[in-house]
């Protein structure tokens, strides 16, 4: 493949909306036909009298009821399997961040299509077969491991399946093998940067790192900027979920403004999670996805519980697949204190803008008579001062800005760097002690 080519698959990535929608409708009908072979959808379609012929246009998608995480848990493990088990070559499960994990089965073709989507995503931000790709995310059941592994191999990169953890060893790989592209969760990206510093290595000068794919958990623009500055890379947001195979569902392009959701493989809807009605384009709601090419376990109108919006307008990069905005969080992440709905990312957005603030924080909600308390434990970058007056002034500034953002006054406690527990997988940002009692 020529080095100058901008798209992995120009015909698909820049297809006219009309052709793309025609392709979606064709694939939707095929998906309905395949899904009818699973015990779960087979029964549902029979009850509702749904067949591939029920779909004259994409608007007819609304004839199908939503599929929820709870339903997937009740069909666990094989109730939504639409092919004979003999055709299944691998299964994966979700991380189980919010409860019992769900299971997704894959045929050989499913795995190939998945690798293609990841390859397309990486190629789009300039990754080529001359790159050394290090995957510093968990392997095993977590889809960020094998998902990126096969995608980068499909692209022809020299891959380093480092997996998560053992940060000094990660750094040795980066310097020894000349790693140019890396994938990890955002909290781990910052951890890498800290350990580089402790080891006296400047990743901006002493390594060949140039691209960082960060995803699998919510993060703010401020966090992306930190990753870019500390490591001297361009960082691109990567969105996926195991129910939709894994990474490679939506990915930023070089514009770094929203993630193109691969609409030849998925139909996306954004709904109001309370009324279940579609929201007007550009408004935030819950992302609902339908697989269009999956064989083993097609999922229709799957409610992700992730909150985002479709960015209106065309992207200057020329791709026609619509973009979703940086995730606002999961609907389950939201907590209510003193009657106000709060998302952890609103808090992160304020915290990480302060240069003195380190990369790790923990939000604890303490039940209290007269109004629950939000305690934010916050690591400072280094002990930049022993002047208590200065620390107190910084604390007051942060508290007041947080109050403006979340409308509740939190308690902010400064900690030394390295005091909070570090997770190798997805970071735990909120501890709600009200739920434990
Ligand atoms: P679990 O839902 O148990 O964490 P997964 O490993 O399948 O299991 O994770 C998928 C979820 O991770 C998504 O539904 C979303 O909440 C989150 N996620 C993935 N990528 C991103 C991203 N780029 N930004 C924000 N959240 C993300
Ligand atoms: Zn673009």
C-alpha cells in the first residue's frame, strides 16, 4: 500500500451518504436474517412478526425493540448466538466494570472484520507497516489486548504485545525496540509518563514515540493534552466496547475533533435514555448501536449506556462516516449529591487544568446528615512548595472553580504523588460510600 495514501479503504471511508445508507439497509436485512437464527432474537422476531422484508428503509429499524445489557446477561453465555458453535473460534467478555460481564462470540470472519476496523482506525492517524506498535493494555478477555494486536498486525506493524503493568519493563521495550506507536488506557498513559520522569528519561527526546491511541475509559481534553505534552506524541481517542467486538468502533482522525464511527459496520442512534426517543442531531444522549456485519452474535439496537452526541457537519478529513463527541461518561457513572447530577469528567476537567495537580485523583461520596459530602483526594505533581499559605490558596481556587462547575462545594485534599492506588486496567475514579451501607 502506498505510503502517501490517506485512507485505508477510500471507497468505504469516503462513500456518499446515500450509498452508505443503502449499504446499511442491505446489511441490516442480512443481519436480521442471521439474528433470527439465535434463540433470543428468533423468539423475539417471531412474536413481533419481524422478517428481513419488514425493512423498507433505515427508519424501520425502530420496529425492533432495544437490546439491553441486562438482556445480554440473561442470555449469557450463548442465548444470542446465531451460528452453530462449530463456527465460533473465540469468545470475549466485557471488563465487568458495572456488573456481571457479557459474552460475545466470534467467527473467523468476525475476527477478520474486527482486525480490519482497527487497522483502518490506526492507518487513518498515520500508523504504517514501518511502525513499531506496542500494546500496553490488558490482554486475555479484555478486548483492548487482542483487538489492537490483530489490528496492528493486519496493518503490518512490528507488534510488541507488552500487555499492561510493569512500567519499567514497558519503558525498556519502548527504548530497546524503538516503539513509535503505543496503545493504553489514559490513566496508564500518564503513569508511563511519570515513570519515565522517575527514571530520568525524557520520552520526547530519548524515544521514537510519536502516536498514542488512548481509549477504553472516559477522559477529558485536558488529559489528552497532558499525554501529548508529557510524552511528545499525538494522542488519538479510541472508542469501543466488547459487545461491539471491542476497539475499532469509533476513532479520531488527524483532525482530533470527534471520533468517526464506522457506519459500514454499525448503525448508530442517539436516544434520550428516559423517553427512549431519538434526540435531535447534536444533542447528548445514549449511544445505541446495531452490528451490520457480525455473524456469530449480531446485536440489534444495543443500548450502550454511554453518553455522547453526534457532531453536526462534515469533517475536513473527507471521511463521510459521522463523528461522535468525546464520551461524557456512562449513564451509570453519574452520581447525585444534594439533588445535582454530577459526572466525574466534569470534575476531571477542572482538576487537570492546574499545572500543579498530578495525574491521579479519587472522588469519594460520604453519606452525611444534612447533605452528602464529595471528598476529592488529589495527588500533587510534586511537592512544589512547603508554603502552606500557597497550598491553601491553590486549594481554595480549585474548590471555587469546582463549585462553579458542579454546583456543590466539595472538600479537596492534597496528597503526595504516588499516594493513591494505581490501577493497571480501567481507573476507579469514584467511590460512593452510600452504596456500600
Ligand atoms: P465494561 O463495559 O465492563 O468496562 P468493556 O471493556 O467492553 O467493558 O468497555 C467498554 C466501555 O468502555 C464502553 O461502553 C465505554 O463506557 C468505555 N469506553 C471505551 N472507550 C472509551 C472512550 N474512548 N472514551 C470513553 N469511554 C470509553
Ligand atoms: Zn475526520
